[in-house]
């Protein structure tokens, strides 16, 4: 039998080789040829197995002589490893349920504690934990166990902190003794030491929990452990400080989910290694594959005591299990592990695809509520909270550990019946989408549409229910004859493209809809109607899909002058390209990243080294202060606003007065607000006006001083009568941009709020005029010395707010020296350009702008302007700018060294 088998292999190889070289001509279709190659690969596998189990095989001899295979232990090991895999993947379902719980519950101390316990269980494997953090010469603590929190004394907290503090991340196991053992009620505790920066110094936060089971953290990736723990710490201290913001909490939960997905393969490998060592009592090592070879003969034995077992996926070795003294059937165990690994990777791909789909929905439908359910009508996804005004729908029955069913939601019976019957209809009809009807409440309307998601077998596996409240549904829209003519022309031009698109949708997605129905759906709902997985979506396909789906609009070439004045000799035409930014980039913009909080919490954060991320960080400033929720700013509108102000800032390509400078000033204001330095003097609306005016305070800057504009009698100087020329222009330009609806981030403010924000913003921007510096500083020095800082008068509050923004405007000299020096060179370049232009135009040269000795000029600027200003502002803000003053002191020393 073996001889016939080997002869068949040889004959098949010869036949294929002669066919490929043309010696033999066969009438084979592509399908026949594919089947022939498949047969060859199967025979090769049989050949390998035959060689493994032949009497002469080294492996066969070793197995029969040296190893007694214990199938019962092997079965137990395989079962435990499979359970571990299911435990890892089930965590993602727990996170989904947790997000649904947060969206549908009123945020309070009880709700926050439930969330903390659930996250702790997912990450640490224990419901209860205690956090300790060093804060202003004392140790703060927060615990999910009220008994422990009440029993821990200040001395015990300090003792624990001193015992485990350090500047490196580490997971430590220890046995509590004495009172600690009575408090924690367990014989073994684990401590995760997480180093964190506070005021330029490194302190440790400690996470203490019962070591019931190993924490679900990638032990070999300390950086990833720190990122996950940072999120847990942030949530813990939000709970302690009663900061119950749904958006922040959901972003933290999603960030934890992304970390877990990213590190799931490493975590699963560590679980496999630990279980093999525990059950087989042998050493096991994971060796990552360096080459993706498609060979299948990888079971190797060395010195009769060691073996390398390959774990494969799609005929590619992923990693090896290096074990000693193996009591396993190597072939069956390797096959089991490969199948399990492939199933695990498939589950992760599905999770990534699901997250990708949900991100598309949230970016595409920011003003709509989208609810996804499975075929059993369990709600598995929700794009946002139910608006408080929607009294017809209540999802507050959502529990933290299970999905809510659509049949159990609180909804007016007539509307619930309508919704459920529509779901039944769409499932029976196999349609891609239907209109479910309309809900009427308080003289308002909400349209309901149902879409389906199909699998590769064209079977429905999910429903998407879209609740859409159109803004001006029945208002008459009056159009002039010219507007009607233009719209009709555009419609006729687009009709042909729309019909072609409908044909593509019908053919590629198997839509059971007529062209008119598809057009109506597309007009009514700005949502991707069907996401149909025709194939497994890899990272490469996903990126290609994003670029294809969110393609850029046609580029429009326009000419702009680098200097607005037509009579200047520097007025050169520069060709620039304008294009709409893609939704794919917006999707990245609206994702809070793990290090955002730490980066933006650092006074010396340098945006110039991450200028490509400036829009993201600008969004993060406002998001972390919860202004999107508080002032109902739409993310899409804010994005367009950022695009507009960045274009205005950078149109002249100023070395200093550009969007990076605007961000830096806004970041300084964010630092003060986030650290609650302004709470004593300004309310939240006034603080919001301060950071927004900081961001816009130099918009459309000409790169010249007010004195230059006045000397030239420029259009701006004439318009503003030589008074604070540029500052008036910045304030006017800011509100001119927001006059357009697409840029108006203040559209949802009440009239009273808007008037207050506008008054403060104008006052703040005008206060950045350096001509007013000494009067501003001296007036508050007198108030502070006389103890007159109990500010209640609105006018005085506006002046103080202006002092804050003016301080932020002069933040560059208070950064680390390498950052300060960079900005000093930039402003001097701008001054040099002005001096050169003054000479060409025959204007008096501004002497203090002429650079003869940069260190000397910077020292003079620090001692006469910056230091008095920052000492005063820091004193008013209860010494809250100590980091800036320390940097300022160091910079003075550095400039002195350069001068000498």
C-alpha cells in the first residue's frame, strides 16, 4: 500500500511538471486545474503524515519508547485552554453591555460604582479594588468596597504607598498582615504600580485587588498595561470627584476595549503557556514565528527531550510552543491548537469589523439615534442616549450584565407594535430597508426606518433601527426663480449618476428595491443602508474601503495672496489647493486616545512636534472639558469650524502667528480650567468663552504689529481707527466665520448665553493688545495687594478674564527651554520680515524689533514683561502656575548662559 501511495505521488508530480512545461497538452478547465492542485496538496499532507507515523519515523520511535501519552490530561488541558479563549472574547460582550448601561442610566454615585466594579472585573478579574494616588503631599484613595474605604486610615494609606512606590510599572503579589489582613479579608493581594507624572515629577498610582485569579493583562507588554490602567485610574478618580460625564466614561470604556482587542493575541498566548506549565508541570516558552512559511512539517524533536509545536492559521505558522518532557500526542495537540487559534483570530476580526461599522454609523449619523439588534431582538448597540424630550421611548431598563430586548422596552404600545411588526415584515420580505412609520409627540415628528445587515450567505443577521427627527420637515421653503432653476439643473445633471449608483447597489448588494425606492431612502436617510460582508475584511481591505467610501471631493484650485494688501511689494500669488476633509479623518479626530489626558495635562506640551494632529488635540481640549455636551456643539460643525479657522490662521504662512500658536494659547487656558484654577472667579460659561477666545485670538493675523498697520494706514487701520487694529480684526473675523451656519458652533446656546459669550470673547481678544499690558497688570497688582479680589462685578470679571487670556497669549517663554527657544526664533523671523518690509516701503524702522542679540532681548522680555505677569496671575490663581514659573526661572538661566 505504501509503495503504491508513493508511486501515485511521483506520477502526479511528473504529470503536473510536464503539463506546466508544455510537454503534455491536456484539455483542462481552470476549475479542473484548481482541483488537480488541491489534490496534490492533500496528497502531500498524506505523505507527511505517513512519514510521521511510519515505523522508521524518529517521532514514532520516540513516542513509542519515551513518552506515555495521557489522553485524559491532554483532553483536560485542551478544554481549559478553550475556556480561557472564550473568557477573553466574552469580555468584549461585557464591554458592549456596559456601554449600553451607561447610555441609558442616570449618572450618579451608584451607577458609577457599578461601572467601576464591572470594569475592574473585566481587567483585574476581581469586582473590588482600591486605588491610591499621591496628590499634593497626601495620598488620595478610592475603593469599590465601602468597608475597605472606611477602614483604611491615612497612616495605612501612606504606609502602603511608601511600601510600593516606584518609577517603573510592576505587578507585585504580597500577603497582608495584621490590620490590613482584617480589612482586605484575603490572604493574597496584588498591586499594580502605575507611574504617572504630576507637575513634572513622577509619582505612583497603586491599584490593589484580591488575587482571585490572574489579571487579564498582557504581562509581556508593560506599556500596554499602563495604558489600560490609566483608563481605570481616570474613571476611579472621576468617581471620587463626582465627575459623571457619559461621553468621557464611554470613551474610556471604548479605549479599554481597543486595548484588549489589540493585546488579545498576546494575552491568549500567555494563557496557553501558563496552563501548559500548570497542568503538565513542564516548562513552556512561546516563540513568535519570524518567517511565514507555508510548509506543514514543523513538528521537531531535539535530543529526545524537547519539541517545537507549531500553531498555524491558514497554513502559516503563527508561533511555536517550545516544551520539555512532553506527554502529549503532538500531532493531535498541534492540530487542536491551530484550529483554536484560527477560530480566535476569526473572532477578533469580527470584533474589529463590528467596531468599524459602528464608527461609520456614528460619524455618518451624528444627529440620529441608531439602535442595532440581533435576530432575537436583543439590543446590542446604541449610537447615543435617548433625548430627554422623547417621552415615547425609555431604555432605562438596561441592566449592566445583560442585553435588553426590544419587546421589553418602555414605549407607547401603539408605537412598539408598529416597530415590532415592521421588524417582522423586513425579516420575512428579505428587503434591505423599509420605512417603519412616524412617531408624533409635542407637535414634533420622529421618522423610524429599519435597515438590515446580511452575512456572506445573504442571510439577515442584524437589524438597524434609525430614529430621525428632521429639523424643518413641514416648513415652507421659498425659493427664487433663479434658485429653482439652478436646483433643477443640478438635479438633472445628477440623475444619471444616481440611477447608475442604484443599479450597482441592486446588483452588488442584492437589494430587493426599485430604483425609485432606493433614491427615496438615500434622500431621506444619510446612512449606509446595508453593510454586507462578501469576504473577510482584513486591515488592508478595511483601509482601502475607508478610502473608497469616504473619497475626497474634487479638488478646487484657487488663488490667494500671501498678504492681503494689494499694494505691498510682497504681494505674490500662491497656488493652493482646497479640498474637503474626509469622514475617515473625522472618525480619527473624534476618538480620544490613551495618552491625550496625560499630554494635554502637561504645561509643556509641544504641538509643533505633532502638528499633523492639531485638529485632534483641539477637539480633545473641548471634549475633555465636556463642552460638547454642555453647549450642544455638533462634532461635524466643530470640525468644519476648525477647518475654517486653521485656513485663516495659516493663509499667510506666518512663522509665529499661526494655528499652532492659537492652539498653544488655548492649551494654556485648558490647563487652568482643567486644574480648576479659574473656578473661584469665572463660571463655566465664562471659562468656555476664555478658551474659545484663546483659540481664535490671533485669527487671520497679518504677521505685522499694530504700529506697522497704523504707519501704513492699511485698510484694517482705517476700519478700526488705529485702535487695537489687529485685535479688533481677530474678534470680528471670529464671529464673521460663525455667521455661516456650517461653522456656527454656538448655534445651540440660548440668546442670553450667546450674548454673554460674545461680550467676554471680544473683551478677551482686545485684552491681548500689548499696548494695554502695563495698565492691565498694574490695575490687578493694586487689587491683589489691597485684598480686593472678591470679584462679583461683571465688568471686573471681564477684565480679569482678559488678563487670563493675555497671560495664556504669552505662554511660550514659560515652556521648557528647547520649546521656548524654538518660538523665540519664530517670532524673531516674523519681526525680521516686518523690518525688511518697513525699509522697502520707506517707513520708520521699529527699532525694538531689530535683532542684535537674541539672548539679551529674551532676557529683557522675561524680566520686564513675562515674569511680573506670571507672578501676578499665579498669585491670583492660588499659586496654580508654579510649573510655569519654574520653567521661566530655568529659561532665564539658559538665556544668561548664552549671553555670557
